[in-house]
C-alpha cells in the first residue's frame, strides 16, 4: 500500500495558520496558507499530510462543534477541498484527525440536550445521569474525557452515534477525497465502532489508511486486520530521545528488538507503526535534546527503524517548543517554511527510505550495541541495508559480522569497507547497502 514507503507530514492547521485561540465566528480563508507550503513538502519528499482537527470547534479543534463544516477560522469546505485537490495533484495524500471519542460542549447534539434535558432525542448520544449535576451547572452529570468536562464523551455503544459518524466520514471521503484517518485517543475508542469504521472506509477506498493514537498499552489491540493499519509508536518515541540524552543506545536497541526483532515473542514484527520524534502534544526534538548535534542521530534512527516516519511541521528546520510552556508553544504560526541543513538531511533520508524496500518494509536484526553506538540490519528479500549510528563526539571502529566485505553508504555515496571493522566518524549516521 502507498503508506508503506511514505513520509507523513503533520500540520496543526489552527496553529500553523495563526487562527484565534477561541472561535470568534469570523470566516477567514487562512487554510490557503498551507497551499503555499506544497513546494516545501514536495522538496521534503513527503507522501502524505496529516491534518490535526480542521472541523468547526470552540477552541483547539479537539472540542468539535460540527463534523460537517470546516472551522470558520480556517475557511470554507470549498477552500479545504481545493487544498486537498492541490495536494493530490502533487502526489501527496491527505489524512485527517478522526476525533470520535468526544466532542465539545458546543456540539449541536449536546446543545440540544442542554436545552431540552430529558426531552432531547440525543440524550443517549452521551453518557449522562440526570441524578447529578455538572461543573457547568447543566442540571445533569455527564462523562468527560479523562476528567476534562469541556470534552464530552460520546456514547459509541449507541448505533445512532456510530451511524452518524460513519456518514460524516463518508462525506469527507466523497467531497474532500481524503486518504486516511488518525483516530484521536484510539486507546479508549469503542472497538466495535473501530471495526465498523474500518469496513466502511475500505468499502469506499480499498487503500484507505487508518491509524490510532496509542500512548500506552499493547498496539496489537487495535492494529489488526479488521481494525487499524497502524498506531503511534510512543515507546520508540521516548526511546529515541532518552537514548541520546542518556548516552545509552541499549534503550532504543532493546525497544526495537522487542517490537520488531527476529524472535517469536517480538510484538509487532511485520506491522507498520507510525514513528516520530515529536508531535503537537510533546516537546520539540530540538528542545528536548541535551546535545543539539544529536538531532541528526534522532532522524537517522527515525528513518532507519521499522515504521512510517512522521515529521511535525517546523521540526524539519529545527524550531523549538517546550511542553511545559503550554500546548500553544508547540503549535506556532508559520509565515513561511524554512529549508536548511536539517531539512535537506530529512529530505535525503525520506527519499532513501522511499526507494528502499529494506528500509520501508524490511525485517530488523540488531548487530552491534554499545552505550554510544547502534548498528542494525534491515532486509527485504534481496535488499539489505545496515543502519549505523554513532552518537559519540569521537570516532569509533565497529567490529561485527557484516557478512559482506564492502557496501555503499546511501547517504554520502561513499564505499564502506566492512571486512576489518567499520569506521564511524563522530556523530555519524550511515545507511550502508550491502549485497545479500
């Protein structure tokens, strides 16, 4: 499928386009700004754009008010459709955020319940008790997402709710031509709905991509033939920056082997999880790294490991943002994208992975690990690539059985002698293709 060798680019549109933090009801065509960035995306060798919430909401997008209408702060349905068409014309697929676990207090059906209480035909769309009261003094209690009562939990056990959401998704596919969905807080989304969503989307588009946000738990719970194709790999996200900061490559090496190694007990071998070094909910990689030179090592790991790499807008040119400064510090407005040395490096890695079946779909075998070095093999049929990472400020000669005398570094183009140890320069990242 198309997503196996694609690089995903994540955009938080309300932030990127400089929309007001609270919905002021004023329609402004801000979404057109993203169309201006398409040449930048093409230069990065991006295969898909994942948009965080674009539908009408009261504040940050995850408090949906209307699933059928693009947020007026971004523009109109017609303008977003035009953007999707332009992306498709440039060979870039479109993935939307599927926020189906909860809605905002201004969601039209919940507003009906607030007004009519018991008499509302939508009261069973939510988890409500009329024996209590909410913090908003609604005259009834309702379940909010993880205690956040501005986010009203939908009752996905209700077939009417599921049918309504599928109808909305069908309209997104038909009108906008979207190619995939990322399910928000998928770790707690109703599994029956997930099953129905998968069947419905694949009936509309047989190459439709479905991924889920999994912060914790077993990814196999949702990454199944009858549910989703992928999930966010938070274990390796943490493993990448933590290994670099602690100078302990055993940590990420362990996670990679536990998830994708050759042993029968490995959890996710053959599955394409979404891998990332930052996103809209966590500190930027450029802010969290102790040694700023390790940003190249981080992306070297990201594109070399199994999974579908996802780049968060702005991080490809090294902008910073810390979670402790609030969510909006992680979701800044962008006037114009920047293409610098980091961007050029990511672009090269993206193209290499796109053209390599070993890197995009291959197996993994860890060959050599120290505190400051990690070497693993990726292989798919006759395509074999050795991923070599040295995070030390000093050069290092790695001795291991490469089962080959020489290879070619796909990044630099230089020939590598593997017969008597492989020299890794300070902070080196090498993708060495060798004969099988």
